[in-house]
C-alpha cells in the first residue's frame, strides 16, 4: 500500500503478519511487545528491482517489556534463531517490529490533548535506533 517511489525498496508484508502483530500488541496491554520479520530478499529479473518479501513474524519471547521500552535479551535472540532454523525455509531476518502502547500512556488524557500528544505519533527512540543499527544494519533491513 502507499506510494511507490523508485528510490525506496519495496517491502511486501502479508495481512496475516500485520494481524498477528496487532493481536500481540493488544495482548501486551500496557507493555511494549515485538518480534522479528523474516522472509526473503528477491531480485525481479524482468526489471532491475530488488524487493523484500516478509513471510512471517516471530514473536520476541524472553524480553524485558516495559510501558516505554522493549529490551531483547540474549535468550530472546537464541529463541528467535532457533525458531528461524526450525522453520527450515532458508528465510533470513529482515527486520523487526515493536509496539508503542500509546492507549495506555494517553488513556487518562482528554481526547483533545491526545490529538496533539507527541507520544501518540510514531517515533523511534534512541534505544530503538541502537537496536536497528546493531542488529539490522543492512540496506534492506526494515
């Protein structure tokens, strides 16, 4: 969905993956949750285009989940790699996702304040940026 610009790598995510992430986010209530996006990097031979195909998301277990931070532990990465290997589909880790439970952060605020609250918009914290740079530094990482 959205505008297709030549300079942006296309990323295809199945609806089921989005629904799973939504369900996990709702189950986590007032804590952040997340997982990794797995799949394949492809090159379309008919046009010189590379694209990312997400095939699944693997929930991140063994994390330290707080209202405003999700920390992946060594146990998290061990479990994620084991799950990826167990699938046996030659998938790679393409990126990750995590939630921001803004409903919990802003639930007591009046609606007019929620509309302008900086926490109610998408953002990437320093902690998030560090994880992205460290674990998913490739040009195709999402």
